[in-house]
C-alpha cells in the first residue's frame, strides 16, 4: 500500500511538473519524505535465536567472541563476512541512546542470504555471562529503495526463499551456531563447568540442535 502511494505521488508529481512546477515539486517532495520514513523505520525481524546464561563467567565476553570468530574462520564456510559493531535495540547503527557490541555474521553468496544476518552478543549479568545470537532479516537500504520500482523484488533478492536458498541458509546458521557453542563449551570447561548440559536447540523456524 505504501509503495503504491509513493509511486502514485512520484509519477503524478512528474506529470504535474509539466503544467505546474510548484505542484509537481510538492508531490515529488512528499514521495521523498515517505521514502525517508520507510528507511528510518525499518527494523530487523528476528527469525531464530539462542541463548545461555553461564554462571561465574563474568568478564569473559572477549574470550567467547574471539573464539567464535576463530572457529568460523577455521570452518572455511564460503563467503562469510564478519564485523564487530555497536548497535541500538533495533539492531541498526545508533548515534544516540543505549548501544551494545555485537559480532555480526553474514553469508554473502547471494542477495537473498545477505539479508539474513546473525548478531552474536555476550554481556555480563551479575556474576554471570549472558551469551546469545539472533538471526535477523532486514533488506539493505538500496534494496528498500529499489523495491519501490514495480517488478524488481525478484531481481534484487527480495522474493521468497527457494529450496536451495533454505538449504544454504540452514547450513550457514548451523555453522555459526556450532562455532559459538564450541566457544561456550571451551569457556565452561575452563571455569570447571560441565558443557554437556547445554540446551543446544534454537528457537525459530529452523529449529537447529
């Protein structure tokens, strides 16, 4: 609906520009404002998640994140991109308000998979360490803009996942999940805890265990 309104305002603005420059500019400007609102309000949708609270592991955040990155690199998973970034509650870069550091992992083999990013975090909670990851779906800004053009969703990778896409997505997320589990197990054994009791099953549409 919003896309239809933007297209209507834009093309109507172009048409009216021929007869009334002021009216045409006003409608085009209105369309641009709506586009900026769409971009500003976009949020990551969480499709899968996993977490654990490790007692007695306060201050071990860097060990978990570093070990996870190392295990992902050792796995030689194709086209994996990793970066550490501070983001706000909507999992987008934020200038103001509370921010937390995440290790962000993405599979860049194609446009579809690139929209599914895994956000890995470890934060102290009392004397414990809360470790978690979230598989999110959020198109890039350029894809949001391009999707306003009719008939472009499949071209820019915003159509539904096919069977092969689902296989690749499951493999990528399972790899990241296992690498984080290895890092958590190593930490737990280092502080004398038994990692066999970890609940490995994820919550979401993939249900990885």
